[in-house]
């Protein structure tokens, strides 16, 4: 039976993921038009974002190619349907509204028809006419729609049912009622989720389908490793889904989200502090705390806050104070992680910090300087942390005699038994890697390769890559840099995590012991993975696709 | 916003790195997957450190080793076990080049699609090219002495016989440590003083470099003092009298070959030695043999003379010597040895893997003719009934109690084209000790494999 199942699993997985991936990458959003920027003798420019830089530089959103206009003259942000906020960001010749010069770096509310003068050029902002709105609406309706979720949903359901049968076949009596119930609840939650939001007019579910699929693999890995952990993992999964829904709804309102940040900052600082004070060491890193009988990794949850704290509206990006705050917070996080000896997570935070800073400032030299400085610090850390140094020493030599059963033990076992899975896998529950320490977390790529085969393991990595490509693509139609930085930051985190996890277990990088998003066993990691998904949802500007974006009003019946 | 659009390309760069890493992994997975899966760390197929599936047989399907989940089952016959253990290997990996080690991937039935998923769970059968009967004969013929017998088909490259002594019984479990180097495979890993068998290399150099070799003549007085210094005698067992080149090889005249070596010079001898593959290690089926080592001084005639007759600092690996014998038989072209019987249709069509031209066709023909002459003149054809044999003996001085006995050469038979090497440590005279062993094993091999 397993012989047949192995093929079916691979075919189903390929079907599910390829449909979702192709749909995500081919359905593009036509940017919405929020108003028109009319320049005297220059024409009318549609305003396609909530936040726009006006200036001479080609990289501005509203471009006035005149020498009297500064490279980055002013920022025009949407306030509501009628009103905009204009802010001069230190232009050379000043910005005037109705004859009055604006103070630099101060926000001024303007309405349609107000006369703006920049570098001697008259311009105004106008709302889109009903006719134009209708045209834009028609254009957006012509966009390729996200694929309907039902077929994928059925396929995942079949996959989940077969997984239970396969686990029963391979593990027999070890499979408890709780395990079977967990899978059934997962299926039910998945259907309820899609049905509920579909009924409310949402159309895009590919990302959730991918996440549900990856979570299914997670439950199978968890069960295969230790069936008594399955229920716990499911609970974490449910908390994660709930948190994601909450975050999606919360993220719809940009101002509301921004106001939440100070509280998040305090919480994140406190969480890491508590971790440092009361943390427990496991596998070298002191990144666990225990609350009653529950264990959790605060750094996983801080990841979620780290993204939103690094994001900013266009105005904030030009605000030095905001940038310094973010850098200080990052430094605090890195310091804590270093003290916890959690090198892998520190690397994830650091890379995310670099990418987010680059998105914010675009200052490549600053990024390089930061990188070099940190690399030097990293080297020092290596010197003082022998267990990290030994991992680096083993890197690339894990098969060598003397290392293969020592510092290379985990990697060689992951590769050896992973290779034993071939392309199709041995069948969930049949693997032997489960006897190796941390095989369901740090070595999960090897675990999946053995149990599920190379094809499914690679598809899981492609899922992460797809989410990232989607995040980048979504910027074109993005409303605010806040959302796009969130999405790109989350994408960076997912990718770096996946890289460290996968490359670590196959000796392309030293083994650092981080989790594979959605796939690695671990409650906090599961919650964090689902929560991060909200950032991707918030950047999905396809028409009525995402529950993290307010529905578009219907302009005509 | 447009700036962020451009800057976000850095995320794409990260995605590229991830994808590139996946590609590297894929490449390694395809290339090394079999080796990875066969590693002893794979507890799917290793129980208590022993492989749990797969069968190893000889070329005639005689079972040599059965790997089961209850442990390793070897042949019932003691001689078979002891004589094939260096080819089959032991469970603990003491014999590095043993099949159980080298071909674990095939043994467990690994293939890239299914990995080690094996519905029958019995693994695959590896058919080795060796003939268990010939191995037994060779082991018995060595009769407790340290030595090796290696024979391969110089047309197909299949190693028919590979015995190394001292050996041990793998069914008894591997002894902890052994002073006698029972795990050491003399054939693959040994490097010994060649003695007179090296004259076949010097002779090849003469044929290639001395057009007037027919006019060569040497007066052998049995002592062959060279110069006035002491310790410079190239003694021979007999007083050969006047010998020409051909006769010099037939009687293995040290004096004559010393002179020939001096005429050739160190550089020429080195060139020929390299060309016939004796100074490099040979790699086949993932196995790497030891490399020979030679010193041909250009400024010291005495030491050069010793080197030219296979003494001095010369060391040769038996396997590479056997391949050289095959090259002479095969018109100069050497065929790569193999230990696994090919089951693949493609391999059959592709034919044996060549190691290239070791000798020119004419050189090989002349050497072959001289080697026949050796047998006729010196070893006696009657001693090799039923074999069309071409050979050279060697009696290497090693400073041990007795000389090492060598006998190398080949048979030329459409059905049984075998190149062979026999080495017996401190066995004495090559012609009287090693030659009979070669004769016995070749006859057994021929009887067992004719018209197979």
C-alpha cells in the first residue's frame, strides 16, 4: 500500500503546490488609482500609492524633471478620499501651497484644488473622476483572478486522509486517537477558514493553502518523531491561524497598526529580557523559557514584532529618529541573542535587519559597513564560543573520518537517511532519522527527504521562495511602504531561516539549529510562521483577494 | 515607493541564493546519493553496524555473502570465506576496498527514485567478477605463505582471481588487531621490490629507444663487476656467457640489463615506467590501488643499473603490474580492471574501459614474442599444460630471509585471455615457486570458464 501511496503523495503535493505557486506568481494586480497629480504644462499623473515621493530624481513616484525641483522634494500621502498630506522633506527652493511656504518636515493637510508650487511649477491634486474610477475598476476586474480554492482544498484533504492511513500503516498502535483527531481537526479548520472568508467575498487563498499543506507535513513529521506531541503541535497551529486572522484584520488599518508599535516594542524588549533572566539551555542555546508545563521560545515571537517594528511609512523612512530607534532595537535583540548563545536566530535577525535597513535607506555603503562590522563581531564571537567554532570547523568536512561521528554526526545522518528516501520517500513514519537528536526541527529537511522524498522536500523550499517572490512583486501595487517592507522583511526571515535550516543539514553551511518555517516541529515556531503569513497577506493587492485588505467598494451595480 | 521597488531586488538575490543552494544539493543528491544512503550512519539499512540486506556472489552465482537483518551470512566453505574476504569485505569495514564497503549503495538496492525503499527488503545481488573456485585454488597454492595472486581478463577487464594472504575467516568475526596485516590486500595496496619482472619495463624501453638492439651483446661471467669499486657486482646465478638482448631476457641476465639500463639512461627508464602505468595509482570501481615508486638516478651508474633490474629503491604494485601484462597481451592498449560483473546493457555495448596506449603495437608484439621465448627457453612449456603462456619470473632481493618470488605474464587464448601476477613473500625463486602457482590457478580458471 505504501508503494502506491508514495506515488500518490508526490503527485498530489506537486498538484497542490504547483497550482498555488503558479496562481500566486501569474495573477498580478493592476495598481489602484487614488487620485491625480496634475502638473502645469506637464500632464496628469495617476497616483497609484498611498505614499508618493515628488521630485526630480527618476526614482520618485511623481516625477517633475526640472532643475529647480529638488531630487526628493516632498512626500504626498493619502489622508482620506478627499484629503492628502503634503510634507516638504528639505527641498532647496521650498514648497508653497496657496502662496504659503511650507515648513520643512512638517505635515500639511491639503485638499483637491489647492495650488501647490514647487521649483516654480504649479500643480494640484485631484480626486479621480467617477469615470476614471470606473475605468480603473474595469481594468482591475480584467486582472487574472486568483485560482479558486476548492480543487486544492480537496487535494489537500485527500493528502491529509492518506497521511493518516500511511501513519497507521507504518506506526500501527503508536498512533493514538489524538493523532487521528488532530489531522481531522486540521482538515475541518482548513475548510471552515476558506468557506468563511470565501463567503465574505475574499478570493485569494493560495498562501494559506501552501501554509496548510506545509502544516500537514509538520504534523506528519511531529507524529513520526513522537506521536504524543501531535496534539500539542495542533494546538499551536490553531493559535497560529487565529493570530494570523487577527493580525490580518488589524493590519487593514494602517494608523491603528502604527499606533500599536510602541506597545509591541516594550513587549518585545521585555520578552527577550525575561528569556535572558529565566531562560533554559537546550542544545547549547538558552532560548527556552518554561511557563507552568508549557515551554516556549520568546525569540520566535519577537521575530513577528521585529518585522512590524522595522517597517515604516514613507514619511517615517525619511525620519532619522525612527531609523535610529529601529537600529537600537535591532542591536538590543542581537545582543540578547548573542548572550543566549543562539547564533542561528541572531543570524536571522541580523540579515533581516540588513535587508530592511536597505529597503528603508537604500544606502548600500552603510549596509556594507554594518555588515563588515558585524562580521568582525561574529568572528570574535566564534573565538569565544567554542561550540560554534567547532561547527564551523566541521563545515564542508562532515564526511571526514573523525568528524563523521562527531561534529558532523547530525548532518551526515540527515544526508545519509535523506538519500535513503530517494525521490519518493520511504513513507511517513517509516524513516529512521527520527532516532537522531533534533531531526524533527534542525534536520527536518533530511527528515522530510527520508519520509516524503526529495521531490516534496524541494517543493517545500520552493513554497518559501514563492512567498518571497510574491512579496517583491506586490510592491508595484502596494499602498504603503509599511506593508511592502513588512512583506519583504517577513520574506527575508523565511528565506534566511530556510537557508540556515536546509543548508545546515546538508553541509552547505554550518549547522546552526534554526527551524524551517511551518515544517519544523515546535509550537512557538508554528505560531510565529502563521503570524508572519499575515504580512504577506497584507501586501496582496489583488482585487478582493486578501482578508488583510479592506474590500473594494462596488462602483456600479 | 519606486525606490523600494528597486531595493526589493535584494530579496530576489536572497531567493537566488536559496535556489542555487537547492541546485547544489540536487547535484550532490544525484551524484552522491548512493554513497550517502550506503553510509553506515544510515540506520535504515545498518543494524548494529552491519548492513541488513543484499547478496554478494562470484561470477558463477556462488553465494559469498548474504546480508540479513540477523547479521552477515558468509559461504559455508572455510576456504571460500578466507580466499574471498579481501574482495567481499567484512562487516566492520576493516577491509576498505571490500564489496560490502565499496558497493554498499548497490547492495542495498539504492536507486535514486526509490532510495532504499525496498518492497522485498532483500536488497540487490552484486555479482563480482571473481571466480570463487580459482580463488580457492590460489589460496591453497599459496599454502600458508604471505603473498598474492591476481588475474584478470585483459580483454574485458574483469578481475577473475584476487587472493591476498595472510587472510582471516570473516565468519569468525574480525580479529581486533593483527600484526600480520590480515586486512591488508597485497594485490591492491601492496608495493614491493619487483626484481627481475621489472626487466619487462627496461626491455620495453630498449625496444622503443635502441634501434640497433639486435647488435647488442654482453659477455656474462656470472660476477659482472662494473668498475673498480667494491659492491658493484651484478651477480647472476649462472655464468651466461655471451648473450644478445633476447637471450638476456630469457636467462634474466643482470649484467646485460645493467648495461642496457646505463645505455638507456635514467630519464628514458623513468619515461617508460610512467608510460606503462607503474608509477601511478590505478582507480577502478571507486577503488584506488597503491602507486609504485621508482628512482632512476642520472648521475649514478651503479644505482641506475640496480634500478633497471628492479632492485634498488624500486617498488611496484601488483595490480598495476598485472594491467601492464594485459597491455602487452592486448597490443599495447591497457584495459581498466573491474570487480563488478556488468549487468547493464549500455555497459555491454560500451565495452571495457581503456586506460590508453601503454605501448606501441610493435613494441608489444616484440615483448610478447620475447616472453614466449622466456617460457620456451627457461620455464618450460610442459609446466603449463593447456596454456598458451607468455611470462617473466622475478626473484627480488629484499634483505629478508629469502628472496620474494614473482611470476607475471599472460595467456593468449580467445576464450581465456588472462593477465596475471603472482607474488610470494620470501618464497625463493620466482620460476620454481611462483610459476607453479600461476600454472595451477590459470588451469583452474580456464577449466571453470571456458566457453562460459
